[in-house]
C-alpha cells in the first residue's frame, strides 16, 4: 500500500508547479520518512484518536495505519481525522485512506481550514464542531509565514497561540488538542529552535509537553529532495503533559536512514536551564563540546562590555543616497562581499552592490564612527562549510574617512556604536572563527541566517582571553583554521 502512495507522491511532485506548492506551503512526505515517523510512536493500547493535519495524499496517516495493521501498535480501534485544505488532493487522499476503513477504523477527510477549525473547537465558538481530544497526531504541516494582521493570526490569538508560521501554528494546535499523554510526531523546519520570533512557540510547547525525540537529517537537501527543499528539517516527538526526561537525538544523512545513529542526552543539554531565550539545541554526538566544558567561556557580551547589532543601513530605504563608487561627500558602505578571510577590500570596482553612501542629514544617524569592528555575515550559502564567518574592519583600509556605513546583511560587534580596541576586535574574530563556535552555533541554529540576537545569547571568553587571542593572531604570518583551533583548545582548557 505504501508503495502505491509513494508513486502517487512522486507523480504529484513532478506535475505540481512551484507556484502552487508555495501557495499551500506544502511538500508531501516521502514514504521512508513517513514510516520512520510512524515508528517513533510508543506501542499504545486502548482506542486511538488520530490527527493528520495537512494530510496531503495521506502518506503519514497510511504509514501509521500500516504499522497498526501489522501489529506494531496495540490499539483496539483507530478513528482518524485527516485535514487537507487543497481540494485537488482529496480524491487521492480518500483513495489512500479509505482502504483502511472497517469496523475498527473510521476515516474522516476534512476540507476545513485546520487553523480556524481547531481554534473554534478550542475556544468553544458558537458554530464550532465539537471534537474529542486526540491521543495521537502525525504531521507534516505547511510552511508559510503568517501575516501579523491575518485572519489566521487572529484565530490563533483567541486560543493563546502567538506564532509566525503555519508549521508552528499546526504543531501548537495539535498540542493544544491532544489528550493528556497524547503523542505528537511532526516533521518541521528547524528554524523554531532559536531566535526571538519563535520564542512564544517554544514556550507554548515546552510548557505543555515533554520533548522525547528529535531526528536531524545531516544533509540539508535530502529530506524533501524531490521538491528541492533546502530548509533544514527536524522530526520531533512530543507528549502532552508528559514527564520531561532525557531526550533521544538521532541523525541520518538522508531519508534512507541507512546510517542512523541514536544518542540520549539530559534535557539540560537540549534547553539550557539559564537560557532566557529557551533555545533548543540538537547535539549530534554524546560528547560535550569544548565550549560546554570550558570554564573560560562563560561570559555574556554585556559582561565584557561589547554589543552586537544588525548593520543599520537598509539599502533599499536609502537608495537615493547610494553610489557605485566613492566620490566627494560619500563614505564607505560595507557589504558582506567586501570581506574575506584576510580582512576587507574596498572599494571593489564592478561590484554588483554600491561601495559608498552619501553622508548628509538623512544618512548620518545610520553611520558609525571609523574604527576597528568585528563583523559577521548574516547569511551563509545553503551548503557552506561554515555558518559563522567573522572579519575585522581595519580603518586603515578606508583612508581618512570619519564614518562608515554597515549594510543590513552584516552583524556588527561594537562598543556602544563606536569601534573596539584593535587587539580585542582581532581576538573576537579569532574566537568566532573557531570550529568549536561554529559547531556550537549549529546545535541551536538550523537555518542559514545568523541573527544578532543569536550572537548576543552566546557565551564568550573574557576580554583578557580575547585580547590574548588577538595578540597571538596579529603575530601569525598564515592564520590557518588548524592553527586557530589548536590555539583555542589551549586557551579553553
């Protein structure tokens, strides 16, 4: 049966244009991934009330029902609600699921908007359909941003859910509709693990459910490879009202699961007890990282009197003041493209981005005094070796200009909007460019964006240690990655 569903999925994937996929934010689940997800549920007993929201053609529900029929789940009966708003999929969805319907299995295919239906049921709306709590939910929810003024956002707020994407809304609603000890397994983008926008969602699920399992695909492009999805995805299993204990973390290169590795970690390694942002870390090995173990790396940026901000120059808002090359009355405007491992090159003739910005009353407040700064690119390419790439801004590159412009695709480390001491800037760049920092960052950041908030919440060495790193780095002729990592190991010990 699952092979038939997989053939239908591949056919739909080939024949559905990218615009329609984007409209619904939905990418259908491959059969091997669906079977793996169904295999994460504990055996269970009694009656099962199953939710599949954003059911597509029924791949996930079918995998669950196949496991049940084969004896892997011990329910006496299963009652399934399969929500799918795209009516063009209803015929295939019904064809997939109705084969399981008999005296012990009921199937409902619902074309309702799941967000509105669930919010109405939870809030007891006048016209809401009463639905019992779900004992199980298996989800591959749609991925699309929710506008802050949209009807979806209003429905979610009625039931105390504040979130920015359809996928997190679906998971939050599944948790809210789950019975006590109800099990939820979902494959979702990893972007919810960190950053301020998903903090309310993290709070919502962690307050109501225990996190028992996370599975990470090590290759960003393999989970939905037939749809060319490059968003990093993670599979999670939650238990409504469950006792939080150790978390199983599994990894595989792709959805073949041929190199599956599983480790168990205390919850304190997943959500750090003293982390105000409640970032969710995904350790991929049982060993603690050098940063976790080091007594020398325990300071916040506030402790060491350094700040980090997103580059203040938003180029499209100041378009009329941008210039391809410097001229009288302009100052340097710095983009990620101006930086390489050996520092900044400016100006760059023929660069697609402008090299300069006019200095006047309209631009002055967006400019920083010339000085030494450390900058980190906000975006890396999809499969780039490093997520964090730091560089030093050396004012000697720019001559005698009094101020600099930092474009919005850079994060800037500064001292209250002024430059840092030279050696400190170099030491900070060395620390940020260590493999240990990059690996630690990847444990809570699953997308290509490096936000200033993420950098703000990391731990750093003291100013004294950063200064030592800076002094050492300026004495090196060829500063290789191996040299940086070896020096850091000595300092961190």
